[in-house]
C-alpha cells in the first residue's frame, strides 16, 4: 500500500514522511494537481566491504620507499 501526498504536504512534512518510510518501508506517491509525479521509497543499502580501502587513500609508489633518496630527489631547500 502506498501513501499519496500533494507537493505542498511533501515539502512541509518531508522529515516526517521520510521517517515513516524508514519505519514502515511504505512507498509515498507525490502528486501535482491530483496526478502522480514521483515516488519516494526506502533506498536499498549500499554494498560496503569494511575491509576495503577507500580509493582516496591509496598511494602509488614509483620506487621502493624504504630505499634512501638520491641527491637529485631532495628539493634544493634541503641541500
């Protein structure tokens, strides 16, 4: 079963409507002039691997980071 609301009610009661969707899983149909325009429904959970590394944190080393730097690898200010 779905709940039907007009645009004004959807704007003024959005927080309450979203809470109801979270609690019941009910679909809410938003209408303009009595005609359905959109549906709000509970989102599917995103797949998440807790052991996966965030891609923004990945680092690419072009050489072995445990090796000492050569003189040309140091900035001029540190020589």
